[in-house]
């Protein structure tokens, strides 16, 4: 079973955000497309089967939820990692440095 230390994620994310801020500033342009394909969790990590249940995710919804967590208007829940990962993926696909 793979494991990761939370402190390692925290350090890596802090370094990435610092570099992003230095390269792009405080505001980052995201892709114009709001919707993206999402693979069902039980199929996401099975490389031996072609996913048959694709759904749509929405960056604007993910950003709204991140805002609620950041302002403490909503308590964080585990699915928010998935929403945050979609935003981070969009940043990674859009920005280059």
C-alpha cells in the first residue's frame, strides 16, 4: 500500500504555490472551458479497464467550494481534495514556467 506523509504534501504544495506566485502573480488564468471529464473513483485507478462511467466536473463549482473553505463558511470534507485537485490540474495544464 502506498503511503504519504501529510507534512510532505504540505511542503511540496507550499513550494509549488510559492513558485506559482513568483511566476504568475497572485491571480492565475484558468482554462476557458469550465467543464472537464471526471472518471468514477472505482475506475480511476484500474488501468486494465477502459472507464465506462465518465461524469462532468465543473471548475467554477470547484472554485466556489474552495472559496467557502478558505473563508471558513463551510467545513472542509474529504471530497474537497478531489475538487482542489481539479483546480490544481487546471493550473498545471494552463501554466508553464
